C-alpha cells in the first residue's frame, strides 16, 4: 500500500447533504435557488474525487519527501505542486469558490466537504491557498472600495496568495504583545510598516505571483495590548493603479520552519521594512483618541474562518487514516480468533479489539463531521436567510460551535490516528504506510489559530456568557428538545437515556463552574476549561450522530436488508450507538473530576515539577 494512498469514502458526505441536512431549505433561498439543487453535490464530489486521486494524492508524496525548500531567499515548492495548484484553480475549487459577493456562489456547507476531500489527499498542498479566501473576506468586509478593486480579483482567482500575520517571536498566543509598528505617511491611509512575523502559513512560495499579507501592527497612538492594534494590507510587491505588479515592497522572507509534519506547507518568517521601505494600507479607521484600533476585531473574522478550516483539516487527515487502516485490516491475516483458538488464521478485522478501534475511529469521525457540516450549514443560514429569527438562531449556533469545531476535532485527531497506527501494528509505525505521515501532519492543528486551551477559554469566557447566556441556552434547548422528542423511540431507549444522563451531567458541570466562580476560585475555570470544552463537544456530537442514527434506522426500514445501501445505514446506526454508549459517558467522568476539584496542578510549586 503506497504512502500516498488516497482512500476516501464519500457515502457519508452524500448522506449528510442529501438525506440529513435540510439542503432543500437552504437552496430555496434567493441567493442559491437559480443555481443549485441537492443532486449537484454528486457531480461536485465526483469531480473533486478525481482531482484528489489523479493530481493531489500523487503530489502528496513529494509534499512529504521533498517538502518546501528555501534556496537563495526563495521558497521553492515540489515540482508536482505547480500542476496541482493549476488544476485546482482551473476547476474553481480554490479561493474563487468562496467569493461571498459573486453571483451564483456555492454555499459554504457544500464547499466544505470538497475541501475535506482535497485535504485528505494532501493537507500540505491545500495550505498553499487555504487562507487566501479568508484574507479576501476581510478586505471584502472592512476595506475601502478602492482597496477592494485593487486586491480582491487576483486573490479570489488564486493568482495571488493571502495570509494572516499575528504571531511574532515574543507574541504568540499573547497577540497584544506585538512589537510590529505602523507609521503614518503623507498619503492618507498609507503607513510605513516595521517589524517581523513568524509561523506565517503560505507566507511565500512559487505558486503565486504576489502575496497580500494582513499584518497586525500598532500605529502611533495605539494603546498597549490587542486593543491598540490596527490591520494593514501589506503586499510583497506593490500594486500599480492598473493592477500590475510594481516594485518590491521590502517584505523579506527570512526563512521557513522545519516541521515534524505538513512539510509541503511553507511556514515562513517574514521581515517588514528591513530597508525602511515597506508600506501597508490601513483597513478601516485609524485609532481613536482612546488609542483603540479595529485590527483585532477585523482579524477575528478571518480567525474564526480559519478555526473552522482547521477543524476540517483535522477531520480530513483523521478520516484518511481511518479509511487506510480499515482497508489494511481487511487484508492483513494474523492469528486465530480468541473464541476459536484452533480455527483458521483470520484477517485482523475479525479480532475484537481491532473492531473496537475501528468503530471508535468511525464513530468519532462521523460525529465530528456532523458537527462541522452542521456549523457550516448554520453559517449559510446566518448569512443568507431572510428571516431575522432564523439568522439569530443560526448565529448563536455558529458562535458556540466554532471553538468546538476547532478544538475537539483537532484534539481528537492525534489519539484517533494513534488508533489507526495501532490497527496496522508495526507497519503503521513505518513511513511506507500513509498513517505515519498523517500522524505527523495532524499535530499542528491543535496549535494553529489559537491553541486549543485558548478555544476553551473562548467557549467558557465568551460564548457561554454572550448575550447573557442566550447562545448556551439555545444549544441546550436544541439538545433537550431532541431528547424529549426521541426518548421513547423503539430500539433506541438506552441510547437516548444515556444522552439524557449526559445532559444532566453537563448541566451539573455548569453548576459546579458557577459555584467555583462565585466562591472566588477563578483558577478552577482555566484548569478545567479544556475538559469542559470536550464535554460540550461530546454532548452536542452525541445528539447530532444520534439524529443521524435514527434517520439511518428509518431509511433501513424503507429500503430493506437486501438493498445496496443497507450496509451503510447499518453502519450509521452502529456509529451512533457506539459514540453515545462509549464516548458520551466520559462526560460523567469529567463531571466527577470537576466536582472533586483537584487543584494539585496549580497548587504544586513550580520547582516540584522537576
């Protein structure tokens, strides 16, 4: 089995969009009704799958073995990347598919699974344009018309790349410590930029002719911390009034990072204004008399997009690892069954613990995919529904789901791919098989776009309390109504009962959190915040996959056991049962641990840690 083996089962994606989500409702909206139907997803999946198989997956081996190189100050991608990039752009699967103002644009929820497939084929290649649409969206939303006309067309076409510049050597998660400065010039809105940024994904490479860097910098008069930052469009090459490229803008690529994975993704260190000749355009208004800038708020719109995108990255590589492990388990013959020790040697998929590992992977992947695709569906409703109440509801669900999508998906990628490696046994640990690379590739996703600890603080400190807790109450109402509606469904009484117990446990967790906060034990919140995020994710994912399981059970009744889809529906039911009965009960453990309230980790003197 080659290391670049692309195996992706698209049936679950089709189930989500053609059977589970109310795609007819979404596509009836004015922005989509003349352009798309539910059956279009089949053709998009077919085209994307072919590109993945024939173009991206073969290039993935070069992505890992050759990687990106830094030669004479230039970032050089592997030879196969050029064709891969061209094919994707010509197919309309790059940034152009995300132009929010384009007539006939595709819903985000329909483009998300296409991105999932391409990431599974080669996550490193996708990162070369993955942030370009997000950068374009910030310009589209906040910049002047003049700047839109200058920068948007080549960004959406993929001719230019777009980046997000927050991190500095002394300002990682603590963005407010940024030392990059912006100085006004005689031209209104044009500033001289000086500073350095690092860990900039796709900050430079040979696939695009220019790079539009969105740089957070502190202008004169900007207060300390994140509140004093503004955002600047800072191209690598200046852009003439006619749209052609002008002189170099004193943006220097100082080097690329040498990473444990995603070696095809250029992660760059950039220096701005080393020769005092770098200029950037202010996005929005200058800092006010209070020293406050708009930069962090503007950047958050891109960060939230990137957080969801990171969740899709984590999902894709995890699913690719599972599909490969599943295929291997159906071929590898090893040992006899414990229940028949004198019987024949069997394929390893016949062994009980291998079955457990596989179903754990399958159920978690499908639960996480449900979470992500449902969230993208709500994004489309929030953007395009004419009903204010529907938009408000969708916005609450997106707000509270975003940190779950990013953190839970990426936290689970590492252990789930570990289960894929374990399924292979010793062969999983060697580079000739794909899961070794996928394990290396996935680890950064829990670090990107705000470490997952930051996501947990965002969930508890912001999303739980936003609009006086209305977003949290909206989520809990959805889950409660699902349980109440389905608690007597024949054949699923146990699963719905366990989900109900998990809801009670989660509400108890919220009560414990409140008691700690009101009694002054504030440190207990950050100490347990990651575990609370996981509990929230497992509860919501449990509801979503159970919803799918009930639907699959009904479909199975309709088509019968001999139908070609019967095995798929049986598998969906099994995923729902396994996730709810094996994963969701972990919420009770989190509740118990939180209730005990062990604070050893923060009480122990630093010196005692070794």
